[in-house]
C-alpha cells in the first residue's frame, strides 16, 4: 500500500484514482477478513476494488501516509442499500497507516469526514486510529470525498456536529467521481451524422413530423427521449438491424377488450382453461393492442392451498409460439414451460396441458418463456398465491392487495416497435416510460385511518428495478420469493428487480394521500452527472374514519417466523463452507458503430451498481443479439452459457458465487433466476445476511457478487438465467441437471 501511495503522491488525486483503478489489491493473509480492498486469494474479490475500494492519497504534509476506504453494503434484506430517493448507501471502513497525530502539531486524534465535491455539506463520520481498520459511518452522497484531518480535543472537528479545524492528511474521491462530461472528441463524434438520410430531431421531413425527427418510412423514429438528458446527434440516428414489429401486424384473428384481473380459487385436483389471446386496452387515452391470459391484464390470480396440484389446459391464440413458465414453483420438470428444454413451444392454435404442483406457500407468477421480451411486455403475466396451512403464517392485517409492477415503452404513435427476428435493447433491456400497476397507469386505493395492508409485490417488467416507498408510511418487510423472512424487518424503501417478489405490511396512520413512489437516481451519461427521478405509480387515499380494529401494537412488533427459521436451521452449519462453484457475468460486443464503442469506453470509467433507468435510448435500441452477447462464464473451465455442464443429485447443497465482472465495456445489475429449486442469499458484496428467506431470484449488483446456498431438491433439467428479458434473448442462460 505504501508503494501505491508513494507512486501516486506526485500524480495528484485524479491521477491517483486512475492508477488505483488499474492496480490489483493485495490478497488477504491467512485468517484475515477478505474485503474489496483485500480480496480472498482463493475465491477472489466479492466486490470489485475499482468500484468498492478507494485509495486514500496523502497530502504533502504526510508524504509517507497511506490508507483505503472500503465501501461496504450496509446489512439489510436487499443486495444494495439505498435511500427512498435512490441514493446508494455505503458503510465506510477506513484502513490507515499514519504517524501519531501529535507529530503534526497540537493534535490527539484523526477524524474522518464525508462531503460532496463542493465541500458542502460535510459530515463527520467518526474517528480512526493512526494504524488500524475502523468502521466509521454511513455515506449517502452520489459523488463524494472522504477526508481525514488531524484534530485536537478542544477543536471544532472533535464534536459530532463540528467541521474540520485541523490539517488534512488523507483524501480520496468516490469511484462515481470518475464519471465526467464527454470531452471534445466525444462531442465531435457525436455531432457527426452517421447517415445523412436518417433525420435528426428538428429536421423537416414533412409537416406531420416537423420538429420531432419523425419519418413516415422510419418505424424507429418514435422512440421517446428522456427529459433534460443530453443526446448527441449521431446517437439519435442509430437503428437496430432488425425488422420492426408492432402488435397486430398481419393479425386477422379475434381481438377482445381487456378486462381487469379476476380471482380464481382452485382446490387440489381442480382444473382451469387458460388462453393467451389478443386484447385491446386503453392507456393514457390511447387504444393499444396487447396480449392477455383469458383476456385479462394482469392474468387471472390463481389462489391455491399449499401442497395442491391442479391441471391447466393452455391454448395459444396469439401470433407467436409460446409456453407458460410457472415461476418459482418446485414442480415436475416436465411442466416447467421452457421451450427447447422441457417442452416444444406451443404453436398458434395449439394446446398444452400443465400439471402444476404448489409445494411452498408464498407469492409466485406465470409468464411466457419464449420471446418474453415481446409477449410478457405486452401483458402475458399473472400471479399465483399459495396459501399456507398455518393460519398464523403472517401477522394480522386488515386486508391484502396484490400488486404487479410493470412499465411500457410508448411513443407518440403508440407502442414502440419490437424486433421481429430478434430482440432490440440488448444492452440495458427495454425500459418503459409509462409506469403500470396491475396493468394501469393510475393505480388508486381507498383506506381507513390506521389501516394495515399486506401488499404482495411482483416486478414483471423487462428490465426496470424499482425503489418503492409510500410517502413515508411505515413499511415492514415480511416475506420474499419462496417464503417468509426469519424475522420481520423495517425498511424505508423496497428494491425489487425483475421477477422478484416481496411481501410488505404497510400502515397508514393519518388521513390524506400517500403516493406509491419510485425514487431513483438517473445518470446523464453524456453530462457525467446524476439527476433525481421520481415517479408516482399510484396513490392510497386514507379517509378520516378510523379502523374498527386497532392493529397498531401488532404492527409495531417485529415477529419471528418459526417455520422459516426451522426450515433454514439445518443448512446453517453449511454457511461458512468454501465457495464450490463460481459464475461470472460478462458481456461482449461485435460490429458496434464507432461512436457507440467510443462513448461506451468513456462511460466504462465508472459503472453505477444499479442502472435505474434508460437514459441512452437510441444506443440501447440499436443493440441486438447480433452485436451484443451477455454471458454466464464458469472461470474454472472457461465454458460459457449453454456450454456449461453442471450435474447434481437430489439432496445436494452447493455454495455458489455469482460475480459481476467489472472489466467489460458495459455492465449492469443482473436478476439471476434459478428454475425449479430454491436458495438462500448468504452474502452480498462479501457482507453476510443475518435475516434470510428462501428465494428463486436475486439481483447481482454491478461489480459485486452474491454468495448463495443452493438446495437441489427437484430432479430434471433446469435453466439458470438473467431475468432481464433482453439479456436472456442475448444468450445469458445455462441448463443444469439434477439427477434423482
């Protein structure tokens, strides 16, 4: 570390950051805790040093000093910790190698500060020894500085609310500070036209399209631009090398009016007919075509008892081959609904009979597993509610609400086209610009004062990760994908990635309106800056009349769930075993336009742990599986995606690390789904989880890693893949075998 410090002292802070980004961290010594700054030599870093470790650079006053800042994930139920407005939170852990403070003057301590880049506000994190490793406090700025000063007991920097008064000795900039505005070369490339025949915004191409860059012969010119984000002209000319397709193209069959979701209660042995059909729906005053199960968006809510088995007779009445995947269920492999693995796709007009078993209580969902970037996005998704045999499985509430989260990409003339031969938006996934709750943009709920509501949330969007809150109403996290948490837990907001489910108890203590908010931090990639994005997905209107049954005391109690604890207990001795299998998440490109490659190279100086929104729409639109491949790689063999061959036996329990590779042209978070089994997320970015729940989908942050304990209980050939629909289409999948 002293060598790095000595080499970087003459470069200044900016040069030091770049040197550190390319410098390998020294491995942990035997018995030493592995961290982003000190990775495990055998298992590698659980989080990229480039994104989660900062080199502290000495000031001229202490040229031999050195140190690091570990940006650790605060403990919690999600893979990342954020504020309700989407700012990432880090627990700063400082390692220092400093002379005694008294050698610098009348000082007796070192104090750590966090600040924005303009030094206001500045927050005191805590004190650190001259030599050692200390957890000092939490940082919640988008771009920030870490500063260490020498202070005296009576000085302004000694108290909790003080400001620095003594000399600065070490300083560092956050990795996010490397995100800078594009330079002259990028602007020069971006200002040039790729094709003079493709219009730019403001070009006159006819009276009906003037001012919009719209062309009657260009189906891709209707892509909406995010407000307030800089767009380079050459990027606006990018188009995907696929044929554009919109719902209804060439369709001559029946179209029905979409209906709201209906509840269907099924008992063991019952059967249900489920059809995928064309529907006509209205969103924002516009008539759109889409798909629905039994003409409903979302599809019918199937309500079944634990351990029931039902028969579903499925008929495909749309224009794509399709199938139904029963997401999260540990059912018979033959009925998992994956074309090419467990069945052939169901052609238009054909039928398939599914026998579906429901062994675990919780919230599940069903959707297509063939071109789901199109079919799921257009409405083919529904929930499955499996009731527990235990009447005390959840704490008391006044009622329950099933909430399906989605978004839809709409332009001036309706739904933005999809790729016919293959998916578009392969880089970041297809972000919508219209938020939907249960298929509608204006979700509203009436409640009484003091009411406690159990919300069952499912994210069925193609790529968007939501950060939800209820305008400050207290939220208690209860359950996840395949069951309850061991203990209920208070949260300020809920991070939910595609295919994840969470169960939340929310109390509305006062009359008034509580907005269901999605608060995130968008990125202006050209401007190199963050900006707040806040979408209102719906509203809960609370009247003045109080509830008749007061549940405030029960709501204030954080219950333990005995069933979850007892099911997890036999696996606890396996938590500390070494990593047995590793997957790396990577991306490769080929044949991208020069301007795209150049901008992506500049942008790769920093990857944010979560890509909350689509702020490079045309660059994203033009990416297809023809020029972008997303990869699951087994580092021990070099095998990728479907070439990977894993075989297990029923009863095996495997500790698996899924790691996001930092060294790539573009990276983003990946919600990884494992079919037919369940797992526990033991740690995220090397920080252990102390409150566990069984899951089937978990999100790997950019440059980070998840350590999971995978229970192999269900025989068959099963898929593991990223649940960003366009990443799946771009190859990010593998099949593993569980033998009886």
